[in-house]
C-alpha cells in the first residue's frame, strides 16, 4: 500500500488533486471549515498539488443567485444532482 504522495508520484502514473468540500448553509460552520481549507491550501502549495476549491465555486454560484437549498438534500449537507454538477465543474476547471 502506498503511504504518501511521494510514493504515489514515484510509483504510479496517477495525479493527485486535493478537493475541498461544498460550502455549508450555516456561515458559522463555513468559518470553522475555512480553517481546514486554509491548511489544505498550505499543503497544496507546499507539495505543488492542484486544489479544487469546490466551496468557492459554490459560494460564487450562490452569489449569482442560486439558492443553497436547491443544491443540497433536506439534511442541508449532502448535494443533490445540481450540487454534484457544480462540484464536478469546480474540479474540471483545473484541467481546462
């Protein structure tokens, strides 16, 4: 089993992409998870890895007028189809 990104890079043809999660409906929770996203960005910078900032993509769409509730299931955490499409688009931006 591979134990680190270096082993993956040296022993496979795989590419590593770090991905944030979606933004959350509660802005206080977004602030908390923001600390994790900050550390993830530092890790990406340190190891020169791409980071798909899914939460920012969602925040931008919400700022454009998409309702948060239209992107998530009743639990207000897990995405519905449109939310998953936005996640995929955020990741695909890295490859364009």
